[in-house]
C-alpha cells in the first residue's frame, strides 16, 4: 500500500478498517459474556495461555539447539 501524501494532508482510511475493528470487538464482547456466565472458563484460559507460551519457548529452544552445536 503506497501513501502518496501531499504536504499537510491526512492519509485516507482504508475501507476495510471498520470491519477489522468490529470483528475483534464482537469477539471480545462474546468472550466477556461467556466469562460472566462461566467463571471456570477463566481458569482454563489462563492455563491454556501458560501452556501455549511454554510450548512456544520449548519449540524455540529446540530450534536453537541446532545453532549451538
């Protein structure tokens, strides 16, 4: 995407931007409603986040092992 701006002009807003902002907004509202009605979901979300971060670190370490030798 090229931005050809004249001196002092504002960049144009892409036509997809409202949809790009609204989709995560709807998702976050739905997630908030799920958390209101099922508080145990928060425990699974936090545990899943830690497991995902751990798996990513494990894979990075596994890949870096080749460069150390």
